[in-house]
C-alpha cells in the first residue's frame, strides 16, 4: 500500500540526511528532512482518508520515525550540535517505547492484536523533536534565534520525559491488566 511505501521512503531518506548532515551540508539536510516530513504527513493522511490502515503500517510508520529521528539526533550530537544529555533522554524514551511495543506485539503484555496507536503527548513530542531538528539546522545556516537554544532544549526535554512517563504508565497498566486476567 502507498502509506507503507511512503514509510519505507522515509527510512531510505535517512541515509542521505545523515550523510549531508555529517558533511555540514545543512541546507541540503533541511530540504531532505522536510521531504521526509512530507512523507510522514502523507502516509498518515492517506491511510486514514482511504482506510488503508494496517497492522504493518502501525508498526512501519513509527519505526520509520524512530529510525529517521534517532539517526538524525545521533548525527547532530556527532557534529557537536545536540548535547549528550538530550540525546540520552531521547534514546531512553525510545527504548521504553520500543520495549513496550515489542511486548505488545509479541503478546506478552496484551493478548490483543490490533493497531498500536500513539498517544497524544507522543504525537506532540514527535512534532517538537522534528521542530528541534529543523531549528538546530536553521541555526547552522543563520545564527538568528540561537539565543532560544536552551529554552528549546528544555521544552523538548520536558515533552520527551512526559511522553516517556506516559508510555511507562501505559505499558504498566497493560501489564497489570494482563496479569489480573490470569
């Protein structure tokens, strides 16, 4: 289906994005990252608009986001643009999400089989993380707004921590519910 193909394109775009970023080609990186963002918006819209939602899509879309954002954040840290503490916070949250989702899909936490839906705060956090990438790249092209850097880091760190806590709560509730059914 088209939404899944768009998710795969997003995964493929990760490679030139990372290469451009590591080479300091920030305008190219911004362009490629925006293109990846368009594929993200389109795959969700098409899936909902034309009822193309699938279990594969519910796995592939967030996986594409994780691959793109994680590789981009590691690269931003590598070139000295993103602080280590924020990279670690983002990675810890992603480990929580991936571990919970793995348990969910393997049936260890939930006997349900269906689409995994991201929480509202998770969607908001993803938007903030994408905005952070674009903001950091924009600062490399023009030093305007650099004074906002610490505030932006704090906002993204807060939403990341809240989203991670929200997922921990979600998976804990699922596990407790599953255990109470035994």
